[in-house]
C-alpha cells in the first residue's frame, strides 16, 4: 500500500491508533494478532487498519503527515502492511500505558517537528459505511481545532440503537457551524449505560456515541498533561529533550520504557478530557455508518444487515435448520443442526462456541483461561 496523499492543510496530522489487542473477538483476535490486522468485512481483502489508512488519504496532506502509533510487538506487522511508511512516522510504545500516555507521546513527537500541529488520533479497527462523510466530518474537526486551539474536539456518532456497550457524549450549547457541520460544547461524558438508560439516550437528540476520535492542538494537549497528569508530564519531559526525538531507535525505546513503566494505565477520557471544562471540549455530531466491531455479536449484526441474511458463515460450513448464527471455520468442516443465536469460531488451536447474547462474557472466559491454561491461548 502506498502513502501518496494529496496536499491539503499544512498543520494537520493524522495518527492511526493501532496498539489495541481486541480480545473481545477471541480466539481470532489475540495479543499476537489483534483485530486491526484482520479482514472482517472488506470485499477487497483489506484489513481494518488498511481501510482506515485508505479513508485518511482523503483528509491528511501528504505522507509525512500520517503516523501509525502501535506497540513495539507489532512493529514488524505494521512494516509488512505499510512498506512505504517512513521509519520516523512509526510511533512505538515499548509498554502499553493507556491512551493518555499514547496521546501524550504522540503530541510530544509531532509538536517537536511542528509546534502548530493539529493532531487527529483515529482508531485503526472501525468499520465506516460512508467514508465520504468520515472525510467531511474529519475536515470540519481539523478546522474546528484550528479555529479553537484551546478545545479538545471529538466526533460523536448519531446513535441508531440503545447500545449498552458504548460510551456516550451529552452535547451542550451550540458553538459554531464549520464546514457544514454543527459544533457543540460537551456537557458530559457518560460511561456504558444500562439498557433503560441507553433507551433514554436514544430518545434524546443531545446524546451521541463516543467513537474515540480526538482532534486537538498538540501544544494544548501537552499543557493539559502538565495540568492533570504530572507523573505523565514528567515522563514526557524526561525524553522530549532529545534533539531529533528518535522514538524508533533501540536506545530511545529503552529510554521510553524506563520512563513509561512506572506510570499507571489510564484512558485519556477520565485522566484528562473529563476534567476539562465544557468550554474546553467540543463535539461534532456525524451520521457516520459506524461500527467498532466490539464483539462477535456486533460483527454478526453488521454482516447480517449488509448481506440481508439471518445466518453468516465463512469457511467450510454446512447447516440444516439453524438461524441467527455466525460460523467461522479456519480449516475443519463445521456442521450445524437446528442452532439458534450461536457463535462458532474455529482457529488452528481453539474453538469458541457461544450464545450470541452472551458474548460480552468473553472477558470472564479469558480470565478463566489465563488462570487454568496460562497465556498460551491469549
């Protein structure tokens, strides 16, 4: 895949966030090969991270403005997928310490090169059905962050269902209209709600899904790091004085590891963004046809609606009388009879059979698996 990009905004940078493990799609997605490196829905054969890069080509200015942030363990896989990605555009985290630390490191690296940088951090494992709307919304978000550099800007998804597996954003007062998109302050971030609360959110136009897209001034973000996370600020300061910030060299990685290992693991929302005042936060509602493929049931629903069928089967499968099932065969023939609401996923060394309505219990399953079998299947 080539990273040849059109020229647009001189201070806009996009970072593909590719450090997650995606364990809720076990046994296919694992620590050694998380979901961003798999093709779940693309007819062209692209992995989720490749689809993300393709969408960003429509937005960022040139190849020097596109970065990938990932864990050290995935460096070779990223190189394989993106052979044209310049070496200094790969941001490696030697230890995972959550999105607060990841965004702080990203901000330090990019603002070292461009103090006026506006940075968008984009998850690598989402499915977007209308990429043209994604591009238009992200361009509006860049313009919003440039016009209001004191604000953290995010993109909120207009909800289509009372989803209890997602966080929500409550919009506040309207701030502006930028690029045909309305911009609002953020009154509140809400964690994953129960069913009754999610149904109330769906009825109320003020609530949006939180997709985890953040667009911000790198310089401003570092000031928030200093204000709200002093330990993280100290860690960044200990490595940011390097003349060329050689983040992908062995020596620099060891320095990063020493600085980051003592840090707590913190998501950026509670660590920083939720502590900002409403005047420092903005959200752009967007009608994105969006899915984060958070579990096997979500993937089933996506493919069921896309192909207008009640059973999804990939690989070697034969069935009599089953409904509302998802079957993925890696090698073996899987034969099913009269099943309802069942997920079956076969890999080389594991077989998952689950009730489609209980797939959120995979977290409990993996904890039990670790206790009884160690890490070999994780």
